[in-house]
C-alpha cells in the first residue's frame, strides 16, 4: 500500500504509522496534545460557503474538517478539507499565518482534522477557498487513509469499515443523507394524515410468526426465553383495538434467516394501521406515500434502477394473483378446483411444491417462481391465498382468497397490506393451522393475549408494511441492501484481521 501523502513516497504502512505516532509524541512533549481541545467555533460549512459566494467574499469564517489532499509549494500551499457537506479548498501562506505555524502545517498528515479561521475568497483559477489566518490541529490521524488513486473499493472492507467508506466515497454519504430525508418525509406524510407514531416491544414472549425464524435469547431475571421481534403487527393491532385508530411504527425487525442482496438479518420496516378502511384504502396510501417520498428524495417520479427507468406516477397497475399468473404463464388457477389439480399443474411446469400442498400454496409458489421477476414497473398484486395470509380477511366472493396485496417494483416486493382479519374465531383457527404447517414445531406459540384482545372487538382495519431499506435501494439505485445499511451484518474477522470463514 503506497502512502496517501504522494506518489513519490514508498513507505510501507507500518513505517507511516510509526512516523505519525512519533509526531503525536512530539506534539505532546511540546505541550500541544491535539486530543485535549474539546470545542472549535465553526461558523460555516463547505456547502454554505460555496452557496453563499459572492456575498461571503472577504468575510471572516471558521471551518473544520479532515485534510484530504495537500500541495506544499514553498511559501504557499493548498489543501482540501472534508466536512459534513463536502470538500472546500484552503490556501495557506507563510507570510499570513507566520513561519512557525506554516512549518507546523507542513508537518500535518492526510487525515488530520483541523480548524481553519480565515477569509473567503476566489483564487485566480476560480476556485472558492478560505485563506487561512490561523490553523488549529483538532485531532491527529494515526492511520493512513486508503491511497487516493485506488480509493476504497473492496465491498467487504467498505461494509466492515463504513467510517472509511464515508470518508473516501462521497456518493456513499449521499445515500445515507437521502435515507435520512426519506425517513423524515415518511414521518411528515403520516403525521399530516392523523397517524400517531408509536413504539412497541422488540423483545417478545412468543415467536408468533410461523413464516419467519426468530432470534432467541434468555431473560435472566425472569428466567424465560424471549425472542427478538419478527414483526410489529400484533402489538400495533392491539393499539387499534384500544382506540388509537391510526398508528404507525418505523422500527427494526430481526429474522434469523438467509442473507442476500435483498435480505439482512436486521432491517427496518414501516408498519401502519388505520381503522375503518380496507386494503383498497391502503393502496391509495401506498401510492401517496411512495410518490411523496420519491419527490422529496429525487425531485421527481421517475428513477433509474439497475439501468431500468421506473415510472412511479400513479395510478399503479393492479392485478389479482390469479390474473398475474394467467398473464405470464397461461395457467388459470381459477379454473382448478382441487389441490391435486394444482399440484399436477405445478409438476407440469417444473414448480416444486410439497406433496400435500394445498391449492393456495401452489398458486403462491407458482407466482413467486414464474411471475415476480417480470413485475418491473409498480404493480399491486391482489387477493392472495388464505394459506399464506393468516392475518388477512377472506374475499367475500371466494373464501380461498384474502383481501391482501403486495406491491412490486423492479421484480421485488416493496410493501404488503391486508384488510385485517378481525374475527377472533377465524384468527385462532388460522394460528393453529399455521403452527401445524410447521410440523408441530413448538417454538411457534399462539399469542393468546392477542386473541383475547380481538375478542373485545377489533374495528374493520386496513394495515400495511413497507420495507424501508428496499425503498431506499429503489430511490438511490443501490444494488444491495448492504449499500443502504450503515452497518450491515457481517461475519466477524479473526484477530489477525483475516476473514473468519
């Protein structure tokens, strides 16, 4: 690894570290320990200065940031500082800051954090800069940054050392600034429509969702096993029952399952519930919410994802699952009346299903394998089989189906919504069937308190969950969920720094 100080320097990394530690020791011996100072009076940021020119021309300012480049040229030098908004150039002249301060500046390293007080001006080459009158070392960098010509490109290292990724790759900073704006826009949209943001427990007494594998832990004081939540749904519905008629939660979900470009063991979802509406109302909410967020994050309703132009302009396409399968495969599950007929069709088309799979489970497998990848533009897929929708109300015209939709964009699910089941008798039966489908796996218990709550009376309700990480991926053209998580789950490294395979 070559030194970031310049192409002519060929010290190895250990030598660079040794020299930097010697500089720190010398500073401390001289009574100038850079780690003693705790504040610095920052008056402007790089973006503020660049946007405010020429009004700020000649104005006294103080900025602070990390040295990212430096050109030493005799009696005058240039450097670029990186602060929270980006880069700005500083001009350091010996005759202005003094010979001793100029010599100290020349001994600084790439990566050091400094404060600069001076005047805003434009150089002869037209670059808006700060002419330094005083430089203060605020923190010493003891490790060299990645060499500037190659940067930090290894994905594994970027995810493990996100702090370096943020320093070296400005586009990565942009992704997480956008993520924060998306969160703010979601909260604003929901709050303006009378929804109440709430928080529900992360630790659950039961692993209640049989479709997802939980993380299990143990509470020592109570001497009971507990589970990290795999959903926020049942607690939010309790609040609907309690009279909080519009609620939402933005929260972490934990699932002890596989990892892929679309899946991380912990992720963020937005779940919302509204009394006295149904899944049609949730479709309208989804269109309004996503388009409002897209406008704020990107400035419009068209985004490019993976080279594909996505048009988010509503209304979005609507198809039932049966219609979608028929359109893309020619198979009409509506004309199949028995489970065996459905299983035979699956065999004929190379779709693997369990030997006892019911009609609805086969339909869902068929859809996932044959249809999902074709749903590039925003599409609502409606009316899911009851076998895969244990918390949704049945369709009045066909009890095999439920009033449920999933929203697909770029071939992946972005949201999931129901007309919520509010019949406690039906709910208990579905919970029992769900547990049986796990072949007696007793780790998945029935939440009896939720059934009790429903027995007090749950109003007609629409509910929806949206994957925040996938929404951010869509709006930032990120190919992997790891690109939109500041600290994605990683296999730990061994003590010598090698990956623990």
